[in-house]
C-alpha cells in the first residue's frame, strides 16, 4: 500500500504575524528584569522589542490595523518616552567614559550622572507599575484575539489566509524601493530620523522572516545588512548631534571627523538598495 504524504500547508500571514509579535514580547520580557535594575543593555533590549513589534505591525498594516492597536500604541509611546530618555543618557555617559576627546567639563559629567540615575529610577517605577503590566496583557490579548483577527472585512480576511511568502516578496520590494529613493540625494538632517526608522523596519522584518524559515533572496539579505549599517550610522549621527547640543557650540571641533565618517557610511549603505 502506498503511503500518501500530506502536503505541508504554507504559513499564512495571520499566523506569521502572531508568531513574530509573540517573539517581540519575549524580547521585551527578557529585558525587563535587568532594565529595572538600571542596566543599559536591558533598557535597549526592551526598546528593540517594542520597535520590532511596531515594524511587524507596519509590515502587516493592511491586516492588523484596528482601534485596539491605536490604544496600545498610545501606551507604548508613554513607556518608550521613559525608556528613550534613559537610553539617551546612557549613550551620553558612554561617550564621556569611552571617548576622552568628547569629554565634558566636570560639571557636565556630574549633570549626566544625575540624569542617568534619575532616568533609571523612572524606568524602575514604570516597569513596576500596574500600567505596564496592563499594557503587556493588552498586547498579548490583541495579538491573539484582537478585532483584526475576526473582522468580516473581505480584504482583511483574504490577507489573513494569504501565504506569507507571496505577500512578503511584494511588501519587501515596496519597502526597498522607498529606501532606494534616497540613493541619489543627500539625506538632510530633517529626514534622517525617517530614513533610520525605514531602515530599522526593513532590517527587523527580514530578520523575522528568516527566523520563520521563509526563503529570502540574496538581494534582500544584502539590503538587510545595508539597512543595519544605515540604521547604525544614522543612529550614531543622531547621538552625536545630541551630545554636541549638550556640550555647546564652543566644543564642536572633536566631532567633525566622526560626523564626516558617519555621513560617508550612510551614503555607502543607502547605495545598496534598488
């Protein structure tokens, strides 16, 4: 008797998003304990978890946008404001400790130390709050049982059951083309944040798809690597500008060479997109 092998069903968009989103929650929860202790890496991990969740939501926006997400987004913004301020002060302190040529005057160093302590205390209070626990509960419930999972909207329902691989190829192509628009023109300071967010989303989504076992083309993997470099260079430029403002105009000299190098790295990374 010949044994009939059942064909493996393709991963649908709804299941893919839920798996990615729960992985993001896992990152957030793994960073929680160390973040409450004031550990910079824990704070960074939590922020990355929320950013990856937002990137996945954006990637599947045609399927998962509903009123539930709007409410969750406001609460994430509250927490990210606290985590972000702590992260900015951690970065400023790292510049002072590790790069003597950027060092502030003694008064400036003491001011940063106080800011770091204050912000870490705020993080600890926020993460110990009922508001934070309620946020995690709402996110988990929305991922599994949100309105978007049951809406009768025809387009939404069709997308939920669409094979991920087919959808992802089309979506990544669109995101790549949007980044490629900046190849032949300088990324002015007012646009740097926007481009950094776009690069960050592209990188995180490609990484998430690879972790799900979805075959991603070599060109997309190459672009994801470029997106990581673009995100890092633009992020470092952002940090450098913040430190410069903190120091004041009289002490801008040591930053010029670093700023020029980061600008060149940005141009090289964006050139990889097509």
